[in-house]
């Protein structure tokens, strides 16, 4: 039996929670989870040993600190942090975000909070 085909409305999903840095699964794509998150401030420096991490900005700005450089993303831009690369995402304004990553790991997509 096939599942019904239903699009995911990101704005609707984002309105259903308020916790910061807490990713919420909205879809599954093969071995990857697609998640939403709301961000503010700085996360911790971390690495992912077995997977890359995708950051996609929907609106607003996201800074990703790497040990040797910083990457700043704006609306419609994405960046993939390769596995085993230490990084620290940060956001000054309260953003809303969406993520896609392996089921056992996380990836983050951002939208500025309103």
C-alpha cells in the first residue's frame, strides 16, 4: 500500500514549535531525515565522524565557523561541511530552519525567525 502524496508546508511546520536548536523531523529521503530547527546564538563546536552536514538558508543569515575560515550564508545559499571537519554554526537573530541528514545524524537548514 502506498503512502498518500502530501507536500510539506515548512511555514506551517515551523509554527508548531518554539524550542531553539531542537530539530524536528518533517520528512525522510532515503537514508536522510529532513528536519526543521529554530536557531539563535551559537551552537557548540562539533564534528560528525560518519556523515557530511548540509546547511541551507531559507531566509536570514547563518555563520558557520570552521577552524581555518568562516562561511556566511544568506537566503537560498547552502554549504556542506565535510565529515570530520570541526564546525560551529551561529545565528544572531532568531531564525527558523529546515534540515536534511542521515537518519542517525543531523543537517540544518535555516530561516530567520519573525
